[in-house]
């Protein structure tokens, strides 16, 4: 079956590439159109006169810093909040996943089922009560105010992915190393860590994607650029005329926040696919 | 080299296990529970606690603009919601979006999986291409598609004038079904890769020998697809449908960016958000949160019962 690649497969290959990449090409093209061009309306795909102006405005290379100030603050918040939420979730989930994969204990199934149930949980349900609670706890519009509720989806995802990875690790090798004369610490560091690291890393990437993508909590629990993340900031970025949003600048912001995603995908595509599928389908 | 030593080591561990079984088992049990405790406590704390708070608030007349007016009103909020046509309209919208997007994604996702399964060149390229929509921020996808369908900047109106019903002046955000279509396209584009990858994993577990045997027996391509491939992928398909259906039911980002609920495109999540955050109706919003939670629970239960998916078993955990 694999030996013959018909014209169908090749056509399919091209269709997939176009379907997946056309919208990306579109926002890239749009980001090089001038603000005037999109305001008056430009139905063609490629810009009439490609320009770097939007990038200069958003990244702060012009005299007017108001737009770039907000955008860069949002980028900082997004990176900070996503990375902290990812690290916390992955560390806590690693302990849990190790226990689930390797130890026999009561309530193992409950932990996995609960993680799955919480992963399906409608996050928007938390928005009202959290909005109320966070104002009393002074967590409204702060980094921890977002990082804590982000645990509702980062933790289950990390637990689910990691326990799938850990079940594949040949744990007997640790004992084998000890039989061969390694101390427990050496066995752990030289045998288990190298075996487990790829799984932990993959779980971290997937968790980061989710945190980086989060929108509902980000628009509900923040009010200023001191904690607003990129998706939230972009949705509030309407420009002076609400009936005519600054298309090309929004497209530029879209391109900039997509660059980290593309880099991660290019470097780790094989791992991401393994992580996505191992968590869901096995056996 | 090390794999040859592994079985003996595990055998030794096994025999040691038997000698001190009870002590070891108790210690293992305790260690296991201690290791999962932080995750378990944190998960319950961040979801169950606010959810209970929502349950409590839902019994009150509570609006942040008039906090002194807070008062216990029992199940009145639920009564108001369940008799309001807006709630049912939004629920219907959500169900339409869920059913339509999951159905279309299943078909496109399966086609993608078939292609990816057969292609032996440029696998890295195709994997990268398919992961970009997966990794992209939903808000960015919503903007990209909003601009795509834009009346004076988009390429849909420029390129597809030959399709009946589309002209250079079609206003995609001017009426309900056009707007719903645009929202669903964005949702489908963003989440098809996930579906395709899950289906691809299922597809690679269908044995080649079985397909070969079916071919030798004279099965047509369609017969091989419906009698061999699909039945053997049942578990993978069910898991993909469950994950995606529940995810699609929570649709919010696309609607918020593309229409803000205009043209009656509001979803259940959007209604809950609007009541709680934009209207400061915390009592009513909390009641909607509880109802949304119950709906998702019911939906998950229905899918699991109807398709008999046991996720833990599907993973060999049971």
C-alpha cells in the first residue's frame, strides 16, 4: 500500500498544504499592506506597495509609542504567564504522572478520570465566580490571577500526556543499572532522566500552546496592560474608528505572535505529534 | 544492550515483591497517593471551588452595579433563564456549530489522515503545515478568517464570485447564516489538524495484513474502507469525536472576535460571559455557568454512553 503514491495522494498533499497555509500567507500579506490601503479597501491578495510600517509601529520604531507600548506589554505578559503556568503544571503533573504510570495505589483511576473531566470543563463557567472572588482577594488584573485558573486546563493536559509517555518508559532499566553497580542517584540521573525528558518536554510544549492560546479568562480577569495577554489585547485593539478596524496592524500583530508557534512547530513537530496522539489513542 | 538485562532485573524485582508484598504494597500505595495529592488538590481547588461558588451565587439576585440589592431568590434565576427564548436560541446555535463542525472535521480530517498515511516524501513538511493551524492562537485564526470574509478587503468575495450566492458585495456579517458559516470555517480550519492527527494514529493501527487479505479476497476500495478500516478505527474515531464535540461546544473566541454575537450568532459560552462580565449580572451569570456545566456533563455522558467509549480502557489503563 505504501509503495504506490497515486496522483490522488499528491493532489491531497497539495490540498493540505494550501488549506493549512493559505490563511497564514494571507495575514502575512495583509501585514505588509499599508494602513491606508486596508482602510480604503483592497480586494487583492498581495499588497500594492509592500511596507514595513506596521511592524515599525507595533514594535516601537516610530515616534508614536502608544500602540507599541501596549502590544509589547501584552507580549511580555503572555510569555511570562504562559511560561510560569506551564512550568508549574508540568512539575506538579510529573509527580502525579510518575505515580500513575509506575506505582500501584488506590484511586489511580479516579485521578485520571478527574483530570479528563476537568479537561472537558467549560472554562467560561469559572469566569463569573472568579471575577467576584478575585476582586476580594486582590487577584483581579494580576499575573497570579490568571496563572491560578490556568491550572484548570494546563494540569489535566500535562497529567494526561505525561502519564501516557511514562507508561512507555522501561523502568526496569533503573534496577538494571543499579544491579550493574550504579547508585540510585546515578541510575535516576543517567537512565531515567534521559528517558523521561523528551516526554516532559513535549508535555511542556503542548501546555504552553494552551496557555498561550487562552482567551476567555484573559479578557474577563484583566483590565489593563499590566496583566492583559496578547489574545485579549488584540481583541480590544480596535483603533480610532470602531467600524473600520486597523486590519493591517491586527494582521501584523497576528504574524508576530504566530512566529513563536511556527518556530516551536518547525523544531519539534515530531514530538508534538507523538504527544498529541499518545495521550488519546493507545492500544 | 540494556534491553537484554532488563527482563532478569524485573524478574528479581518481582520475586522480591512477593516476599515483602504487604509492606511494599502499603508503602507504594502511600507514596502514590502522596505524589498525586498536589495535582489532585490543585485541580479540585481551581475548578470545584469556583463552581460551588457559582452554585451559591446562582441562588441570589446579585448585580455588581447594585451590590446592596443582593438577596436570596432561590431558583428564580434558573426559571428566568429557562423560559427565555434567548437561552434556547443560543443553545441551538451552539449545538448547530458543534454538530456541523465535528461532522465536517471528521470527513476532512479523515481525508487528511489518509493522505498523510500514504505520503512517503516530505513528511516533515506536511506535519509542520498541519501543526501550524493547531498551534496558532484561536483569536489570530478568527482575525485571519474575519479578514478573509471581509467585504472590502477579503479574498473570498474577490475569488469566489463564480460560486452561486457569492458576489463582490456579499456581506458575510450581514445575516445569521452567512456569519455562522464564517465562524464555522474558522473553527474548522483551526481544529481539523487535531482531528486528523488522532485519526492518523488510529489509521496506523489498522493492520496492513488485514487490508492485504481483504484485497486478495476481492474487496473493493469502498468495501475495504467501510468494512475493514473504519471498524478497526472505532476507538480512535470515538475519542476524537468526544474531545472535539466537547471542545466545540465551548466555542467562544471565534464568535467574540468575528461577530461579538451580532446577527444572533451568540453561543452558550458567550451568553454566560456577557451576563457575568459585561452586564455584571453575577447571580444570573452564575446560574448560566451552572447550566452550561450541566449541559457539558450531560453531553459527555451521552457521547460516552451512546458510543460506549471507555477512555481509560482505550488507553489500556483499565
